[in-house]
C-alpha cells in the first residue's frame, strides 16, 4: 500500500528531473496566455493576444520532508541513483510526501468582443499526498526493520490519496470596470471532470512499538484502505473506466494602469492596458468526483506481528495476513486540491517586472479522501517582451524547503524549473519541479494610444 505509492513518487519526481502549483514563474508572465488561465481565469481577458493556442505543456512537481537529495552526486555518479546513498533522511512522527503532474493538452483562447474573452482547456492531472506518516515506520516497511534498534510510533491523522483525472474546461472572462487609471476583470472556468481512479487510506490514530530483540511490531488503532473501484491499480493508471464530476475556478484581477500606455488594435478586439501594478486572486479546483463503486477495507491494528512478514514487499497482502479486516462497498467522494492563489505584480521599469505570489491549500492535510497542494510563497523577477521572457523564481515552500529556479520563454517554446538552481547547489533538496510547453501565440499589432 505505502511502498507502491512512494515508488511512483520516486520515479516521477526524481528520475524525470535527472510542475493550482505548476509552472513556477511562467504563469506570472503576461504572455503565458492559456497557461496563465489555469491559475486565474481572469487572465483570459485584456491579454496581449488575438488568440493563443497551446499544443502541449507539462509540469511535474514533487518532494518530501522525509528525505533530501544531492543532485550533484547523482549526476556525477556512474552507477545511477541509489536511494540509501544519495539521500539524507529526516524521519519524524509526521513526515509528508507529495506529487503533482499536470499535462495541458490542446487548448486555446480568443477574444469575443471588446469586453470579453473565452477559452477551452484540456488537461490530464495526477496528485499524490501522503500525510503524517511516521518516518521510522516508513523506512522500516520500505527497506526492512533494523533488528538492532527499538522505536516507538505515534501517528495522528495519517492519510494518503492518489488520484488521476482528466478535465475539459470552458473559461469566460470579462472586463468589469475600466477607466484611464483602473481596470477590474473577472473570470470563471467550468470544468467537466473524468476520474480515472483513486487509492486512499487513513488512520485517525495509530500507536505502536518495535521490539528489535524479538523483531516484532505491536500496534493499536484502525486503518482504512480504499480503492475507487475494485480493479483500480495505482501503479498502472488507465483512462478506460471513467467517472464524471464537475469543478470550477474563480478569479479576479485589478490593474492600476500606466497613463498613456494603453494600446489598441481594431474596435472588435478589446484594448490591452499595460499596467504599473496588478493584484489578483483566485480559487481553483473547487469540486470533487464521486466514485459510486468504491471498496474500503478497515483493518484492526490491535495486534503484535512478526516484523519479518513486511519483507515480502506487498504491504496490502501483509495487512490481510496479519490483521482482521472488514471490506465494504459504497461511494467515495474524492475532493480536488482546492487552493487560494494570490499575486502582486509590479512593473519596475521598461520590461522589468517583479512578482510576489502565494498559493495556499484550502484542504486540510487530515482530510482522508482529498488531495492538496503544498503552501508556497514565490518571489519572481522577470524580463518580459512579446517574444521573449526570462525569470528566476525564489520560493519558500511548506515543510521547510527553499527553492530557486529559472525559466525561459522564447516565442512558442517555454522551459523551466522552480527549483533547478537549488537542486544543483544544495546537498539536501526536498522538492523538485520541471516544466515545458509548446504553443502557437498570435500576438496583436499594437499602436500607442494618442493622449
């Protein structure tokens, strides 16, 4: 149960890098187009595009406060990645693991009239959260119990959810207030969800002791382990048996405009107002998917078992063999990773901007059937033009991680990472992310407004 989920995290979050909470630094760019709509639907209107067409974009973001990675040692090693040798571990009573995969497929946006715009997005997403797991227990189950050292465990609100789904979004944005100095715009995205499935587990309270001399594990408590449908396989997710759901994103953005810096095209396309200061807020991923054929097994953990039984590698089979359990069928609602996103973007001079952004989860980490983003605050200076942008985000992330990255947009191509520099410089990076994108931007032909 636990080990397969962690292996998924390791495969995607580490091996791939030798990416609501995706595309660090890129979504602040006024020329991010339809990608910026995923973080705030208000960005779709009053943009510098006639139209923007995304071909494919992908972002991956993962990590843990359980381990720190030395990327330099991995890159220099001829033998590849060795988890025991290339990581420093930080076990505690409430370690956490997370993973966010976000693939934006064919998507586009365009202007309807001089006050409103519309867009359609297609996405495939996968989230993994493991919250409040005892680090010593995890290490013992994953790598084998150390028969020379006792330990105690006391876990509160231990839970985890892995969820994969596809979505089609329809976004509408409109200018609400506009004058020479000020502009207020709003946007909404309605999302039709197609859930591929979920695996989830929770235990309100688990206590226990490992006796090294006897090689036994004594535990108390109860553990719930569930699947969205009986045949769901967290290690081989497919999109053949889908379950429908709905979600929405809401956003507002205020701009204090530069005097005499507005630009226009023809009367059928809304005026694009260049700003000195922009303040925006959005709530993303409001919604859920209800799986009506889910299967939940409740294990009674009040027992003393031979710790060697966990060495077989199949944690669920070990639970079935050693703890009495009851399986029930019913419906389970998996909540989306609802988040509050805030942005302050200031034009320093010319083409130089600086952003202060934050993302906060509106889902508590003791929710047993929900995914959540990790809280973060990001400062991102950038140089921005229509065909070229370069930015270097610095983030302070939940679980005590500091990340420094870099990104580049050159015409239709975007590549970047919010943590690439710290991954290369730090001995104990606790998170990593990487993203790329390919699109067809159709820019406006600007003319300066005559005052």
